[in-house]
């Protein structure tokens, strides 16, 4: 395979993932440049991580990457993506694609006019979710009916629910709320917390009702990515069976129930070496055993897909889907309230109390 050469715009936590991929798989990936806003930050990244960091945009251009990855803050994502598209580069944007409806429309129009842009929505390429989606596609569970997901936030969950339920970009209604609840702090990105301090965190809940009649339930705690006491939870119901985490139950051809589990093989470091179900392979490491955790593995698959997109136009995760994810997240936005707020109010008729909202999707140019 020809080496994939990419430059990264941005020097924060997320940008380091792309450096680790290139260092773990040097025969397949090359980070040509990593752009920082200051020379001080660039020097630190060169010294601490051995990355080709620079504070000069000209160095990014001169490195002649196959495409550029935008890994800046959410607030700066859409402007930076437009900047590098206007320079003639293909751009793989980190999520979300944009934070306003106007920016989403602009990205779609730019792609329709010939710009090469994709969004790194990586969760479908995690080992577990890859395996689950293949199991769903096999038809073992019948037609998907409903899904409960507590594993990832907002736009990520919006895309995953549609994937699990086999949905396109159909109309939907979302009913939800965001609560402030007391939980014990356990971890940050850099340290383990053992003081037992109870703090207020956001918990967002939403019910999606889709035009096809299928439903999706979303539940996410703001510390769920890092807290060891907040496990990922997925339950998917079909007309002939159900998946709950690793457990699968279904009706066989004689319409009698059977039960089994997904066999997930991992090394001591947590790298997923394979996932099978009753001897059928549902996931195999695309790069072999390389020491990368699931997030970097999924991102590396996005990089491979971006290279193919640049060469053939075949999208790895359609931009229209990424725009739909971000649009859905906009409809889910609501201020956090304390549970029970507004229960003393009259809620007859169409009113909803305590911060609850209900919103309907509307016309969008990428649908």
C-alpha cells in the first residue's frame, strides 16, 4: 500500500492521535507537518513527542501532503476547514462538522462545487461497533426496531443510532432534557482522582422517533468517556432478536430461541485482536497487531478512507451523514436543569415542564 501522507492543523489533545498513528505504523502513514499557532508550542511538540511541528503555514504547504486534517477547536473547525479547502487541499475535518446551520449549509455547497471534504466520524469503525453493525447486516436479529445507546455524545450518538437502526437521513422528532446531577469525580484526561469529591455533571437524555417508526434512546453523562464507573451500554432490538452488550438472543429457523455471546479477543494491553460470533469473523485488525487502542485504530481507518476518497471520490462516511449528525446535535441543545424542576407547574395541554423540549427536523439541503 502506498504510504498515506497527511498534515494536521491544530496542536491540541486530539492532534496527538494522528502523530501516534504515524509513529505506530510508519510504513503506512506519514505525518508531514503539524501546524501550531506559536513557535513555543511547536518546539515543545518537537521535543516531547518527536513530531514535525511548525508555526509556519508555508511549511504545511511545502510538505505536500495528500490531504490536510483539521483538528482545531469546535469553534474554529468550520473556518479552518474552509480556509484549507480554499487553498485547494482536501480536508478531513474532526467532529463536529460545524456548530451552526449556516456553516453546515456552506460545507455542503462547497463539496457540491468540487471541494474534497470529509468528516472523521470514527465510531462506526471501532472494533465493537464494526462487529455489531455486521451482525445487524446479517439479518440475524430481523429488522431493527429500537436502540438504546449510552456510550458517546450528541453528534456521535446521532450517527450511531441511525447506523444501528439501518436508517438514512429521514425526518425525525426528538424529545429530551439535560439534567445537572451529583456524581463522584474519578478521572481527568491526565490523572486519576481518589478524593471522592462529588460534583455536578450534565446528563443528557433524548428519545428519537423516526419517520419509519423506529426509535432511538440516548443517555449520556458528561464524564462517561473517562469514568471507570460509567460503562458503555448498547441494547438493540429487532423483529427476531436482541443484542445487549455482548449478549445475543434470537429466533432460529424453527422460531425457537437461541442465545450466545460475541467473542471479543484482546491482548493484556486492551488491543482488540478479533471479534467473532459462532465462528463467523465480524472484526479483524485492519493493520495487524500494532499496539494502537480502538480510537486510533478507527482514525487510521478514516485516514485510509480519506486517501481513497481523494483518489476515487468514494466517501468513507458520507458528508451528508456527518452534516445530519451535527444538525441533530443542534436540535438536542438545551440548558441543564436540576431533576424535578418544574414538577410543581401545571403541565396540561402542549406545555412541557422542567426543561423538557420537543423538536422536529425540517428541510435541509443535504437530505
